[in-house]
């Protein structure tokens, strides 16, 4: 069930239930409040608080436009269009971007129920919208606070695995002289990397309102370092994508390149990024191959250079992982989700 019902789904359901219950108790139409509660449930409590302060005045603007335009033009297609346009334009000018959706929904949904009692309509709709915003913010802050650590660890592991797989596909594409866009592999990885950085930002925002231990902050610092090294790894993979195969490769050269890529892939897919002796031997062969190249602009010379640079980044990644893993085994309060298997080195 965990794969079907996550924290955000549960929080949205709770927010909708409480919002509808309050509206029924005080005799308010629950529709506006429930819609608002659904669209204002955010990933973090920090986002809920920040955006909630913007959404309340934005919703008031939208309701005002609905009443004013309906008064002059009545309830017709032009009214809906004008209300939506005015709300979006004014919210944009006032930098209420995060409140534009709620304001527009409030304004457009308010038109069919508008009566001759403008003040009553305005207060009713704003009350419902305000209840939805306040309840969703409260639920997001109190109930099931988000845990970005395990999510981030899973995301980083997936990124390293995908990097290893795509690296092999890129090299294979070079060997087959495939003219298709090799950069698509890199672009996808970079998009996923951006999402991982967003999770880091979410956690830092969350810490503004919640306590955290030194071990939690240290573990997140380690994950940030891993993302930085992954960024560098993707940089070199991206450069390999754009290399031009301008020479004929021997079977021996192809075998050595594939052997190097497989070695890198094994390191990236290993949870602890351990480097084997065979990998160092392979890199030495890559260095020797590069030294044999008389020209710097050949495919072999350039790809050997990228492999050597990639090895330096990978070695640093392995070092920080080893240090952090040793520290985690010495401290009982260190978050267990960073290194799932507490095994000793071979």
C-alpha cells in the first residue's frame, strides 16, 4: 500500500476531511474550501506557510474581480474570461505567482453562485477559501512531516545506476557509429539531478521550522557532496557524448574502452563506490594508451583524457564514502537510511 498511498496523499485526505467538517459545522459551502485545501497541500511545511501568506490576499483579489465583473456583465462567457484574465494579470503584477491558481479557481467558481448580496457572497467565498488554506497549512506542518532523507538516498542511488547504464549506452553508440542523438541520455540524467537538488532545498527549508540533530545535518551534507560529485561525473559523461569518432578503433582499443566503462559502472552501482585493484590497472592502461597518441584531437586521445578525469572524481567519491561509512558505524545515532547494510570492508 505504501507505493499507492504516500504521505502527501494522506495529508491531502486529512486536510479535505477537516476542511469539509469545519464548513459543515459553521454552515459554509464546502466546495471552495475543499478545492483550495487540495491545491494548497505542499511538499514541505515551509512552502505551505510561505505560499499560504500569498494565497489569502490573492484569493481575495479573485473574489473581488468575480463580484465586480458579474455586476457589470452578468453571468456569461465574457464574464468568465475577463475574471480569469484580470486575476492572472494582477497576481502576476503583484508577484502573487504562487497564489494565481487558487485565486483564479476561487474567482471563476464564484461566478455561478453570485447573488445581489455582494458583501455576503464575498465573505462566504473568502471564508471557505481561507479555511482551506489554513487547514492544509496546519495539516502539512503538524501531521506526517516530510522525510526527505530516505527519498534523497533512493534518488541518488537511482541516479548512479542510471548514469552507469547510460554511460555504457553512449559508448556502445560510438562503437556502432550510431548517428542518433546521444545527448538524450545526458539530458535525462541532468533533469533527474535537478530534481535531487530540489529535495535538498526542501529539507533545508523544512529545517527552518523543525529541530534537527547534528547527525541529520552531517548526513545531508554527505548527500550533497555525493550530488556534487555526481554532477561532475555527468559533466564528463556529457563531454563523451559529444566526442566525434574521427579515427578507426582497433578491437583491442574498443575492448579497453569497454572495460573502463564497465569498471566505472560497477563502482557507481556499488552502494559504497569501492574501487577495485582491477580498476586501477585499467586506468593505467588508459594512461598508456593516451601517451601513445600523437595528436590531441583524436577520439582516443580525448576519451582517454575524459576517463582519467572521471577516475579522479570517482576516487574522491570513493574516499568520502569510505570516511562517512566508517563514521556512521562508530555512531549509533547516525541515520540508518544513509548506509542500509552495515557490513565490514573485505
